[in-house]
């Protein structure tokens, strides 16, 4: 086990955080109005008394952005966690299906499935993770039948008061970052580096976002508003749900 140098984390963030911001903008650049209109419930907008094209556009775009950013940033944090663990325990990105990180500590091989937060999946997805852990253990023991293996579901934020799940452990937030680094305060120490050039990057994102809102609003008005400017709900629902 090596002592973690926080300067290494800062350097990693400075060199790699741009990837997250680039993917945010790329997600907007590839988005199409027809795609998101088909995904959202038009009845909900009517029930909420939404009256303008811009309200609808902002509602569906903001929902898309929120979901996409959670996924993209979760993937980015996974990379940060693997980097930190590599510095401390010489851990590495796993090549086994369903396992993100492998490392050895105190004679135990740890296999880790990294998720963004604690409420990441339904019962079927959790069952799939458990199945992947079982398969990974069999794979690793083919070359060493006596290998001690500990399976962990690591979550980058949140809490779980009962980490022992029987077939695996679930470490969230502080427990997770301490588990991969040996540092019980790391979960607060990483927050500052993550703000590297955040305002500059977010200003670039907001420029793309507002351009898209204007572009989609114009397109929506042309397609789904009548000459008086009222939303043609029948036409919108038909586009979203008609089987023909």
C-alpha cells in the first residue's frame, strides 16, 4: 500500500475533466427533437397545463440532460476511482465482465463493480451483478483455487447503513473512497479539484444549450402549433403514439 498524494488527483482531474464537459456538449450536438418527443409523455404536459413551446422543450431537454450527465459523470468518476486505487494498491481496470476494478490487499483479491449512487438498479440488475460476481470468482480461482476473493459494489456517493449484503459488500460515499484509497477523508478532499475550470466549461455548455433550446422551440412551433400559436395537442400525441 502506497500513501496517496492529493497532487496526483488534482493533476488527473486537470488532464481529464475536459472529457466529461466535451461529452456533455456532444450529447446536445447529436440530439434531435423527434428523438426526445418520442420518449416523453405528452399527456403529462397537458395535465400540467403547459402552454408554450419553450416550456415543453425545456422540460424534455432538461430531463434528457439530467439523465445523460448522471451516466457520463458516473463513468468519469469510475475512471478517477480506478486511478486512485492504482496509485495506492496497484489496482487495475478489470477485464472480467461486470467487474470494473481488481486489486489485492492483505492477501485478499477485491473485485469491485462501481456505480454512481446507491439506488442504481432494480432487483433484476442487482441479481445480474451478483451473477457476474459469482462468475468472476470462478474465473479467478481457475488459476488459484485457494484465492480469497471479496466482492464489492462500490457507489461514489450516498450511504448504505448495512454494507454486508451476504454475497457481496456495498460501500457508498465515504466508505467507498476510503476502501479504495485507505484515506477516510478522501470523499471530501476530491470535491475541490473537480471544480477545475468549471465556470469556463459550463459557460461553453450553456451557449450550446441555449442555441439548442431556440432551435428546437422554432422547430416545435413550425410542426406542432397552429397559426394562432396554440399547441396542436392532437398532432403531438399522434406523432408520439400513433401505431400507423
